C-alpha cells in the first residue's frame, strides 16, 4: 500500500512540475498587413495626371492601376477607381 501511495505522490509531483513550466512563446505567423501595390508607370505614359473617378492627382510611384480606353492610358489611385471607370469610361471623361 505504501508503494502505491508513494508512486501516486511522485506522479502528482511530476504533473505539477510540468504544469508550472512555461511554454515557449510561439512566433506569430500572421501575415503582415499589405498595402496596395503601386505600379511602375510613369506619369508621362498616362493621358492625364489625375484619377478621372475620384479626381485625385496622381504622382510618380502612386499609381495603383491603369486602364486603356480609345487608345489612351488612364491611371488610378486604387483598383476600385479603375473598376468604376470601366463601367462607363465616357461619362467619367466628360466630367473633366
């Protein structure tokens, strides 16, 4: 009986010791927040230096997307502006 009691106490002590040991913190693997990619398009390649949807002036290195319409290249600050432009390009160009 003493052997069973002794063995039970040892198992209890080992489990308490293992519970008190802190686990190594895991390295976070979450993907970093991504910013919209900007295109390598020169302003001189565009028909204008403004986004025809939102009216925002475009700058070198700040062009997120482009679209061609009637042989001209138009730049946009965001892909959402490009999508809106493509729904009805002539109406956006008429609002110059």
